[in-house]
C-alpha cells in the first residue's frame, strides 16, 4: 500500500558499508594520499576549482569515506595542471591520485583492458 | 671551582650561566653579538600575558650582575680540543678551559622569502611577525603607504609543517604569537578587520586557549581554516590572497592591506657547524639531538656537552627559562661525577 511516504537516504556516512576497493587501490599505488592534513592548499590553487564547482580536497576525503557516487562526473573536471602537487605541504601526489581514480573507474567499467579483465 | 663555558648569551645562555654561577662555578659566556638577550631584543611583548619583553631582558640583565660571570662578547668559537675530562675552547687568541660546555645558540626565524608564493620582499606590506614586533616597538602600524590598514591577514605555518621547505615539524609557538599579535593590533586599530588563516590552532600551554577565545569574544578576530596558497598585488596597491575556506569547502579570495607571515622557528644556520665543532649530533631538522627525549633533554651525545633553549627545539620564553634551569641542574650533577 502506498501511503505517499518514502524513506529518505540517511545523510550520515555509513562507515561500515563502504566498499574499500577504490581507496585500497589508490593507497597501493599512491601511498602519499595517507598524509593529507586537509589544509586546502590544493583547492585554493586549483585551476579547475577556481572556474567550476570542483573541490579536489573534498574528493580525496570522500574517497577515504567511501562516498563515491558522484566521483566519475567530478573527477573529469580536473585539468591535470599539477599545481596541487606543487603547493602540497605534505607532498601528496594528487595528480597521480586523479589519474589512478580515472584508471580504476575505467577498469571497473570494462573500458580499460588489464591483465585481469582480458578474456 | 669548576669552569663552565656557555656558548650564546640569549635568554637560555644567561639563565643557565646564572644558575650555574649560583652553585659556585666559574662561568664564561661567549656571545657573537655585542649584547646579551639574543632574539628577545627584537620582540615587543610576550604571550599570553602581554608582558613587555624588556621586563624579561631587565630580569636577566639584573640577575647576571649578582655573579662574577666572564662575558666574552663579539666572539665565536673557533676550535675545541679535549683536555682531560673537559675541553679547551678557543676564541680569537684566548683559550678557555671548560669542565662542561653548554650550547645555547638559539634559533633563526624561517626565511620567508623561501616561500616565494607568499610574496615576502616581493610585494609591499607583506611582513613577518618579527617585522610586526619592530612596528609595535616603533608605535607605527601603518602600511608602507602611510595608511592605517583596513584589513589584515595573519598567515599561520609559514615554513613549518611544510615538506616543501624541509621543515616537517610544528614550530608550536607561532599559533599563539599570531593570536597575541592579532589582539595587539585590534587594541591599537579597533576598526581594522583581522583574519587568522590556520590549519590547526595549537594552543598548547596554560592561558593560550583563553587568549584564543578572548581574540574571538573581545576583539572580533576571525579564524579561517585554510592554508594560504598564493599572495598577489592588486592594481589598487592592495594585496590579494587565495585560500580554501576548508570548513565551507569553497575556494576563497580576499583583498587586504597587510599580511603577516608567522615564520617558524628553525635551527640556526650555523647550528650544524657548531655541532661539528663540538662533535655532537643534530636531528634531521637541524636542532641539537638530546640523549633521550623524555629523560635526557639537554644532555647531548658527547660527555660534558649540554644544550639549553631553542637550539634543542622551538620553545617559548617561559619554556626557555625552565629549560635553562633544568640544564643547569644536569650540568651540576655531571660536575659532581668528575
């Protein structure tokens, strides 16, 4: 019976439900991602972020929290200029993180051939 | 009577010297400058109670008068030789016999020109906290164009917690220095808007947190959590900064009249050289390495060589005085074993 109500998705981050495959993949190939202290230097200097709604610091945080629903559309806004790496006081190679996210999304969607998915 | 040579006549050196002379030792201070007090001479007042730095300077100047301490100003150590259980310290044509040596060579402020993107010595009205202390002393807080600043940014963590300048450590006293200076400016220029750009506010010691609260409550200082990534000049002779307001998650721009860079404390440029001369170890950061972090602070890696003050790590004036007294105690204990 339809009472006209729907349950809302909870706004809280459900840490127990998150799929760790992406973050594990990123940390395997770019362990510098571990040491971010959220200063926001990358986002302040970001070429794309000054033009469009794109927050690279927030994206890496959301990946760490397993919130990846909008990741595909978000990550394509990066212009790969690399200024985030130049400014980072902790030496996080964010450009490589972006490249790895793109690669992993392509592998998962079957667009990129890897040793594992070549049949 | 034992002979002790102290290298450096800043707050740490003089306090250690007095404490050791009090115990009946013959103490010599070798100081490079032509006066005592070191970096404190450049400061106007101290956190968290706004005590005038001259009060601390007067304290050490009066204290040293009570003892027969030999002062060797405008001198540097050229050679160190072993001499039985102690050392011979050569400076110029004088040789001092020392049963123990205390290194109190102090610190340098991070050279803010190394962070080119922050515009120090490139644009007008970008200062360091040391420049501002000099402005406080002269009583002139105007911009270089002779106007009262309408808006000021205080930038935390310049040259500390920053891999790009090889300073991984937190210089710890800059946060509270920034808050102190913000309040001083607000008292002096009540109409000026003041912003602190921070990553983390480390109000670690007694009364620091209260000072932070007071800055918000009584002086309307605004705190924005984001590291300033770039400073540039605007056509109308103002300054513009870029940061991320990380708490709202959006990039932020702001026009300002003055920027104060809180440059971190670094090991002195010649600390490594001094360490080599005395054959003691330094840490990766360049500060002197104590034998044990918990139990042996100030006891260095070579017998009879000790350290006091900010050549061990960044520290406040209060901590420097405490540290100097504790080092003096350890030197006294060591001298009893000889």
